[in-house]
C-alpha cells in the first residue's frame, strides 16, 4: 500500500511514464508505466467513490452561523477524450467539457473544489457542497461569479436561492468592451475601454450601454463582424448581474480568478498535458483524485 501511495502520488501529477521515471529517480528501482497507471486509476476510482458518498448528503443542512460572505465560482474547460478501444489502435478524439466549481469564505485561504462531466444539475449539487464546506450558513451571502453563462446564473438561483447574488466576471465584460472599442473610438480605443470600465466600477452602467448604442452596426451586419452589437446585447441582458460598486465596497472580488486558477492547478495541470487523450471515465476519476487532494482530504484516502 505504501508503494501504491507513491505511485498514485506521482501518477496524479505527471504522465504515467514520467511518474515511473520519478520512482526510479527517488527510490532507485524500475517499475513499469502500466503499473503506475493501474495503481493511479485504482485509487482514483476510490477517490471518486469517497467523494460521491459525501455528495449524497444534503448540502442544504446548514449551521445557523457561518461565514458572512462565501465566494462561489464555476466554469468549464475542454478535455481531449477518446472512445474505448485498443490502446494501440487509432481512435477518434473528441473534446468534452468538464465543469469545475469552487467556494471560499471571504478572507480565508482554503478553497473547496468539485468537478464533473455530468449535467448542470449535478454541477449545482456539487457546487452546494463546496459552499457548505467553505462555511455557508443560514446567515451567509453567497457571492457567485461567472462569465455570464446562463447555466451558471440559473444554478446560482437554484442552489443558493435568496442567499445568492450573481456577478458577471469584470474581465469577461471587459473583453466585450475591448472588442467594441475600435468601432466606438478608433483614434483611442484603449482610452475608451478604460472609461467604460471606470463607469462600470462606479455604477454608471446606463452610460456604458448608451456609449455602445451610439455605434451599433447596421442590422444586416453579420454577428462575427458586429462587436458593438455583441457587447451591447451582453450588457443589456445582464443588467442585474453588474453591480460592481457593491462588491468593491464589501471587499469582494469582481473577477473569477479563483476558478481560473483552479482550472490550471486542479484539472489542466494533469488532464491537458501535450498529446494526452483520456477515456471520459478515467479523466473523471483523475479529476476527482486531484479534487480530493486540493480539498486537503488526501490523507483520508490512505488512513
């Protein structure tokens, strides 16, 4: 078991071939890549089952007193997958979205994660568990952040109810403004963008929308050639999700850096290595193994 723990430790961080080389480097004996792969996937399956047992509990049983504010974020990333078949045969590849959720009490260091290829209802259930682990109580406000995707907004309402407030990621909104800037002020696009960003931060949303409306492309312009129209539509459809002054006043984030960081170190660092392609089942298990580690539950897998 001690050896399998070492193999799993290296195998969930590095390619299985690299993990075998690390074993030889640190422990002085040779072990096959297939042995590393088998041990890692076996214990990744155990990690998935352990987490699933936790997710079966209701996340709605909350303490009366919890963190005043819990920051909750969600997003998806694409993983290269292959269909089952002979490993030495040529198998078609496909990109599938795995969704990651995260929650952290304001002012605390520990972030709690969950990941799944399943549908948005399952994502929401796991998101609720993240928030509860982070300190969600009956007195808490859930400060949810995302790129404005409809499923994230809907799950914020479904999971957190009246305790949840959704805010569009400021930097995602800024990308729309940056794309529209050359059409709105060709002579100084960066200055125009910064002006609109400053207006959003002080709550002058209507001024931003008006500035875009003055430069809307003709109706016949194709969508891919109409950045002003796209930005105008994005903002007007999300006026209830752009209260940046309140978030800044409360010291809450306006950008979804927590989930972006989580994507990199929880999922992508292992699942998106160059040339890697996974069976969906195995990618899901490795993701859960890495979630278990990120949530500081690694020792519970071995004790």
